[in-house]
C-alpha cells in the first residue's frame, strides 16, 4: 500500500522538510494538509468532497481562502458520519490516482 511521503520517509529517517510531494510541482512537504486540501493532483476528487462538505456543513469551510489549516482542522475534527465517509472516499480516490501515476 502506498503511503504519504511523510509516512514513507519518516520511517526512512528523511528530514521533514525533505519529504516533498512527488505528485505535483508545488515543491512542498507532502503532509496530511497538502494531501487532503492542496495537492492539485487530486483536484477532481477533492472538488466532490469539498462540494459535499460545503452543502452539509458549510461552516467547516469558512476559513477556505484565508487559512486552509482552519478548514483542515475543522474537517478532521468533524463527527458527522457523512463527512467522515466523504473524506474516506476522497482518500480512496486519491490513492487510486497515485497508483495510476505509479510514483513511489
Ligand atoms: Zn502535491
């Protein structure tokens, strides 16, 4: 199973700042925030989940455009089963994209 760069490299002793996302050209650390909210590689899958969140719990996205970390934390802290499900679906879709690309 492919893991995020952060998880893979963490177990290999790679410094945090060197765990760069290989799925886009933003040259940023691939952490959970980048994976879920930023990486353009998953934009299509993300738009489905963001649209759902915006419909179900728009308050979770109030920070979008100002500080994406606020939205990330709000979504991760949600106890709404439908939100959790749509995030899980996003992760599933994103990992399918990663496998299709074939980058480690
Ligand atoms: Zn990326």
